[in-house]
C-alpha cells in the first residue's frame, strides 16, 4: 500500500524551530496525526502555533505558546463570534474533549503517553469536527 504524502508546512516547522518548545516531539506527532486524519486539511500559523484549515476556514488550532509542558488542541469554527448552535457540534462522547461552548472544545495533552493513547480517537474527532463544520 502506498503511503500518502503529508504536507507539513515549512512555515510552521520554522516557527517551531524558533520557539524551541519543550514538547517539540509531541507537537510533531500531533501535526502528523491531524494531517493524516484528513487529506483536505491545510497547515498554517494562527495564534503563534500550528493551525489546520478546511476550505480556507480555521478549524483546529494548536496552542503552543507560551512554551509549557503541555499542548492543547482547540477545535473551533473560526475567529469570528457566531451564533451558538443548540447542541455540541459533534456528538462524540470522548473524555478527551473539554467543551467551552457548543462550537468550541479543547483537548489537553500533558505527556507523550497521553498522545500515543489518543491517536486513534483523535483521528476520529478530527474527522467528525471537519465533517460537521463544513
């Protein structure tokens, strides 16, 4: 089976080189996981961290600033405030997701083990989020 090509952004890689984050290895694993989960995602920079867009709309942003011993993924529907949906945007009952509002959730990773144990579940969440926020 041919391995698909992952489009890591050089701009994001350069930013991560500059900030010398203590969780750099973990960040790289998350970058690959997110981009592997959905071929239509494009990586760029938002809020001084990796950001993932679908159809030029921001959907997932990685909080890496200030550099600490954790990384957060913020699942959202863009920068502009919009009317709140009645229900959470995805029905996933994952314990990984901490909902801030019905259109925004956060996942916090504090260790490599956290990430490795969540890769499969994270891929499902990424795809549900993209599918439900098109």
